[in-house]
C-alpha cells in the first residue's frame, strides 16, 4: 500500500530535486501532497517547472503523512523563515518518520534544530552550517541515518537519493 508523502515547496525550488523523486515515488504507488503557504497557487522552479500547491501549511497536520520530502534550491531557505514550516518538519524528525532532504533541503532541518548527532550530507555551501548544527557531515552521494533521514548533495545524486528513499518507504 502506498504511503502519503508531504512535500514542502515554494518558488525557486531546484526542479529536478522535486520532479525526479516525485516521479519515482508515484511510480512506486505513493501519493504526494505539495504544501506551501497558499493552496491552489502556482509555484515556479528555478528552471521553469510549474507546480500547483495542493494544501496550505495551515490546513495540514504531520500526523496525516507517512514521510516528508524537502527538495533543494532556494525553496528551503525561504520556507525556514516561516515557523509553521519549521514546526511541521520538526514533527517528522521527532516522530522518527522518514524525511528525505536533498541539496539545500537540510536548511529546514538546521532551523528545526533536529540534526544534532545525526549523519547527513548536503550541498557544499551548507556543509559548515550542518556541522555547526551538530550534524556528522559526510561528503557522500547519499547518507541514511537511523533508517529515517535520507540526505544527498546535488541533482547528480538523485538516483542514489531515490533508491534509498524508496527502501524506507517499503
């Protein structure tokens, strides 16, 4: 049976870091819900991908989802300025539900203060931030921590990111 995956996303996301995992998850029978500030709004990726938002952050509860996807680009940095998204992400980490964060996605986890003593990777420009957040940084294409948290560095790592994410969704 497919899992319900929350996707926190706003403008300037890295297109392939949303589209490729989303396609892989949907092909495996999982259902995605795009969550932003406003429902039914159209958001744009850095390379022009248009996505229609399914739900407002005001209308969702982490308890209604099995896993969380945080694509990179500028989206995570914009979202972490909003306490509602930070609390939403923190709930998945605290409840030990699967969380998939790629590239700049871990910025939301840094702000949620959920990376202390966790093994992670991320985009080169946030490596120091990850270490300062107490994470054990690893420069690898994919890092899986405690059968819960899957992180990757760049779009080049998407095949490994998808493979490990799908394993946790089984």
